[in-house]
C-alpha cells in the first residue's frame, strides 16, 4: 500500500491519499504509563465492509448464528 498511514484509536485508518483502509481498534501502551508506543491495531476495511451489514440486520457478524 502506498502512502503514509494515519489515524486514531476508534476512528478510520486512512492512507495519504485519503482512502479509508481500516478501522483503528486499539493502541498499545506500556502498562501503567498511559504512554503510547506508536503501535496501533486495526481491522482491514475489507473485513469491515463484509461484516457491518450482518451487524445491522442480525446484531451479530454471522447470518446463521441463531
């Protein structure tokens, strides 16, 4: 993927072209310090696009869970 990736925990992860490439979920911090190490975790946008419709309709990411 080209470009710099920027974002904040809980928000969109975007590249330097302004394309949403994921959703930030967590930031790694050292225990007890509250200081970010600069390591973030995100859900890829393909997973989000595939999962969100099931969450809206069924309240779960699975269409046949119940």
